[in-house]
C-alpha cells in the first residue's frame, strides 16, 4: 500500500542556480543596457505611431550554436545600422521551443542537444549569447515560454513573443503584463485571431500571480500592465497576411477594444513553412 500521495511520477528535482546568481556571474554591461533601452523605446514609438519605421524581427528559428549565433549577430548589426532610417531591426534569439507533442525544447532546456537537460548550463549559455548580441549594439528578441526563465534573461530582451500555443494561456498573459519589453501575441495555430486580441487586452491590465523572485523564492508578483503589446498574424489553416486578412484583423481588434497594431509573421503558415516563400509574404 502506498504511504504517500506526493510526487509519485517525479523521478528527481535538482536545485537550480538562482536568477541573482546567474545575473551576478554574467552582468549586464552599460552597452547592453543602452541597446535594450533604446530599442524598447523605439518599438514603443513605432507601436504608438510616433515613429513611422517598421519593426523587423529577423534571425534563426532558434539558437543551437552560440558561436554561430554571435557571428550572425555581427553581420546583422551592420545591416541594422545601414537600414536604421527605415527599419528597427531586432535579432530573433529564441532559446525555448514549444512543441505540439515532443522534440528538442531549446538551448535552455537541453544545451548539449544530447538529452542531458543541463538547464543550469543552458541558462548561462542563453544569458551569454544575449549579452554578446547586445554588446554589438544589436537588440534581441525572444519567445517567453517557461514562467521562470524571464527572471534570468528578460533584462537583456528588447522585444518578447508569446507563441501560438500559449497565447490563450492565462499565466502567459499575466507574465506579459509585467514584462519590461513590448510583447507580441501570435494568433492561434488554427488562425484564431480573437484569442490574440483578448491576450493583448488582458496583458494591458494589472495582475497578481505567483512568481519566482530573483533570489529563487516563491513570491506574489503584482504588475502594472503592459500597454506595448500587439498581435502577430502567423497564419493558421490558411495564410492571413493579405490585405483583406489584415483589414479584417484590424476590425476585430477595434471591436474588442484593442489598438490595431499588427505584425506579419513571414514564416510558419503564412509561408507554408517554406523559406523560399518568405520574400513574397
């Protein structure tokens, strides 16, 4: 007969370095601080119509090789500078991979890509990559999937995304309400726009929820709400980047009471997941 009802399916729980420990080990430089702040401010201005440039998030699907990522960043930094009068370019630096079923979950979860799941190492690698990218004067964007991860890296992120599989999640809406960066919510994998619009509306409001402190303790977070949120059209059963779809999205956002601020995802369902289709999107 069982004598306990707790953790029956948990093999082990290993202690993790606290956010404070990792941030002290890999501190944010003055250059990185300026890079992050300037890009957040620029994105805020773009979202509010006082800057007529386009916000462009560009880069690999996810980061698996830190050396290659920084090399890519050095090249993109030069392009960002040359196009700065027209575009606010931010590098896509994604470490967490949402999965419909199973698969590699990203650099933080399994940095050695061998099933060893050395998350302590992954968090440090992620912070090191973000630090290196920002020190080039190139701001970084990432998707927030795990609720604890932001405490380790969010200070180095200029723009954040909530993915199609988590946009409807209450805890991710709460998280977005407290993030210091602008946040984009993707429409659902089936193309459902309403859940993304409602997520933007929810994230703009204050919330109270359980969180982890920088010292690694459980706590209660009280947020002020994030008014720099917007919808990302990523397609669904069919693409939704055409003029008619964009107009319909703007109407739906207005109906719900959300500003019609839209970003087009040129990948995923909008390109039929074929890179060669991205230019025409």
